[in-house]
């Protein structure tokens, strides 16, 4: 979900920074400090969002592996049952 909001966050970050530069009656030093703070906040958001995305991707992969292993076991059991049924049918006269 955070990935869907990332482009809007970045656009808002740029818009807010630009608007702040145009409208804020601050000294250059204060403006630079504000811009640095905003940039650090943006970086922190991106780091957090990437960590969340990595965690979600890992969870999905692990869940997929579990489901695949379960399906493999079910398929093997069905195959074994089919082989047994074939051998029984092959041995018994009709």
C-alpha cells in the first residue's frame, strides 16, 4: 500500500519545497536547514517504505513456498494412490 503513495509523496515533497522557497520569508541559512530536514524526512520515508516492501515480498515468497510444498505433497499422495489402484486392478481378474 505504501508503494502506491510513494509517487504522490515525492510530488508533494517537491511541491512543498518549491512553495516554501517562494513564500517563506526566511534567511537562506534557515531555508537550507528546512530543506535539509524535509529531504531527510523524505529519505526516512523511502527507507521505511522499502523495508516494508521487502518484508511483504519475503512474506509472499514464504507463503508461496509453503503452498507449493503442500500441493506437491498432495499431488504425490494422489499419484501414489493411482499407482496402487492400477497395480491392484492389474492383478485382479475381471
